[in-house]
């Protein structure tokens, strides 16, 4: 055996010895993490880390510079800290790891999450009984059983129409009873949830409130389905954690809704993140809807986006319908009129074989 081979063999032996020592250290770090958890001590201790680095450098006799040694051991420390996190990180209640089977949410007898897409339509904002009843009649005539409508409208401008509030909820309740429909409406304040559950079948938490944690916790404390929309610039991880806030309070009746995110693109109101649908379906056990109205802000894109959403596995579609969008008090440019709604439904059903 040549001298080179002998040297390489020794390097291999040292590699194995280093591996054993690193893993032994890792097991000790895990044990330290468990002890810290029982004592309520925070895992990261910068003073302790600095002390260890100083000791290591004091014993460094080369050939590596102290800066190199410090970099190597900082990476080892970082890996150990991550190991402690992984050791104590619990699977989220909303995750597939915690519950492999799909969650099915019952909304007034309508099952959301069974594999049969649910189609949800209604005006952007509740403006009058006649307006909502007209849309409800059109929805009911197509065999659909869910209606959306905004009683509280968080708007970008403080001078825009903010909704009818409690009066809007009462209108939704009256229409729901008359047409036997389940109604979905957004609630923006934790204080309003207790009242809202008397009037609506699903509490919607809108994009601007996705990280309103007090609202999420209040929604989690009631026995009522929650429709949670993704925030304007929220990552999928942030979206999932927002749902966890609700479920951690005891309410597992959660429907996720992808409604587009803010990007640099101006051709549409938002950018529909269609890839979020299969990711959310893989990562969580919750049903996932797609709001094609708010994600695009364009009537001409509602149908292709609805087809795309169903093609990637969405559990349903949300879109806005108004008897006369030209005079709507909010989002007039993106709502379908009744004729456009007829055409939308006819084309969607013929091209995707959606059953209602």
C-alpha cells in the first residue's frame, strides 16, 4: 500500500470517528433540550455559545485559523439548535401528519371536502333584501345551496362603503331561511362573533384579517364553520398557522380559501396562486376553496380560473354575482350579472362535469 493510500485510509477513519463524536454530541444536545423544556428555559443561550467557542479557540493549535474553527463549530451549534426544535416541534393540528384523513365540513347539510366541488355565489356586499333575494333565487334555481354576502366590508379606503353590519346579517338570515340556503359572511371584530353565529352558517375571516390573532382565537371558540382566506401577502406557512390558531381553540370546522396574493403583476387585481391548492391539500386535511373573483378582479377570467382551480383539486369555487353590477356599492367591475352567471354555470358544468 502506497503512502498516499495509507494517508487516505487514516482520513477515512477520522471521518468515521468525527461522525460518531458529532452524533454523540447531538444526542447530548437533545437531552439538554428536554431538560431545558421541563425547566422552562429558552433553548438558545448566546452566553453559553460564546463560552464554548472561546474554549475551543483556546485549545486550537492549528493548522486552521481561529476564524475557520469558529465558523465550523457555529454550524455544528446551529444544527444542534435545529435538532432541539425538531425534537420538540409538535405536528400541527391542521396537518396531515396529525390527521391523515380529509376533514369534511358540514354547512347546513352541504358537505364541503368530500370530493364533490361546492359552488358558492353571492353579492360582494349586502345592499338590500331585494338584491340578496334576487341572487339567492338564481342560486337556488341552479340547485346550489350556499350563498355568500358581505355584511361587514373592510375596505382599503375609509370612505368606501363599509357594509350594513348587523342589518346585513339580518337580511342574510331572512334570505337563507326563505330559500333554505347556507350563508357565508365575513366578521371583522371578535366582539361581533357571538352575535354573528345567530344569523349566519359560516363565519368568514377575510384576507386582511388572516393574522388578526384575537379574531382567529374568538372564531376558534365557537361551534360554527370558519372560512379562512389567505392574506394578501401571506406565505402558505403563515396561512396554515393562521388556521392552527383557530383549531387550537377547539374548532376544527375550517375551510381554507385561496384568494390570490399581491405580486408585482398589475394585469389582475391579485395573482391567483393555483399551486397553493394542491400544496394545502397535501399539507393539511382541510378543504380548500378558490375565490376566483378577488384573485383576478376580472369577469373575463372567472371561468378559466374556476376550471383551473377544479382541475388541481379545489373543493369548491367562490365568485360574486349581483343583479346589476354597474350600480353595486363595492367591486362593481368584478361581479357577474345574472345572465353572465347563467353562462358561467352552463360552461363550467359542461366543461368540467361539475355536479350540483
